[in-house]
């Protein structure tokens, strides 16, 4: 297909559920099968406390995590849990490509972060959907873990029905959550066409029409004041 300059410089090809692959694609030089991609929003956390999973130049990589290697294959088993979950979500959404800053931007002293940082607006505004790892505090946490069981009361008229406490707290779970406390989170949220927030209690979906909850509640669009 005809490549477009609006695509990020690099994307991760995740293949499909039926034919999974995992490799880094340079969009200006390789065949891209779709212009749709997922962008991950996540917290790096304290990288002094753990070794972050990143793409490096060959001369800076001592574990095979360099651009040339990743263009051939990215080892799924070596991915931190947050990145594994992002790959799983992308495949289950039937989207071919995924953008993760740590992998799609070359890190290190000889990397291209300063250049790629200028493209962030295009990356998040051009994404088909942003997946926000709202419950993860670094790359290792993941965001698809178990959620607390809800307490409920059962009523037995002609047909039983159930009443439980509300879990629709978008402001508490997302706006005041750890991910949104990062300085770059607000512009990412403003730029995204649609976002899925994975929190400890439930998953929220936000687009221009407002916020939808797993409980089928529709919430008004929140405006954050600084």
C-alpha cells in the first residue's frame, strides 16, 4: 500500500491472533498493511530500580535489544507485563500495529528521542485508539489484572435482580490516578480520538461523545482545569 508520512517513524507489527508476529517496522522503508495503530500511554516509573525494556543502538545494547534485532523479531517472553498486555489488546482489537515509546523511539545517548519528541502530537492524534495503562506504575505491573469482586444484594420478586455499589468513579480512577498525574498525560488525553483506560476497578472508554463505563453508564465529558 502507499505509505503516508503521517504514520509514526516506527511501529510494532503484532500480526494477528491467528498469525502472531512481533517485530519493529520502519514505516518509511517497509510495507505497512494498515494505517490503523494503537498507541500505549504508560508510566515508566523509577528506572533506577529496574532495567527498562527499550530499543537501543547496536553499540549501546548488550542484550540484543537493538534496532536491527527488533526489526527481525521482538521476544514476547522478554517483554515486561505492561507491554505484553498492550500487544495482547492490540491483537484482540484486530489492529495490526502498536506504538510504544520505549520500543519505537531509540533510547540512549545515541538515540533519536529529541527528534521523535517533536512527532508526539501526530502519534497520539493519529492513533486509532490510545490504550492507557492507568493501573500500572511502571513497565512491570501490567494492566489486565484481576479486579475487586463487587458486593451485591439479590432481590427475589418474580424475576431476581441485583443491586450493588457504583464503581463509576472516572475522576478518582482516571483523572486523579497515577498516570494522569504525569505532565504529558493531559496533552495525550486531549489529542487522542478515543481512549481505553484500564484501571483497578473497571475499564472506561472515552471519545468526543463522553465517557462510557463497563456498567453501561454514560458520563459527561470531563474538563480538567489547571
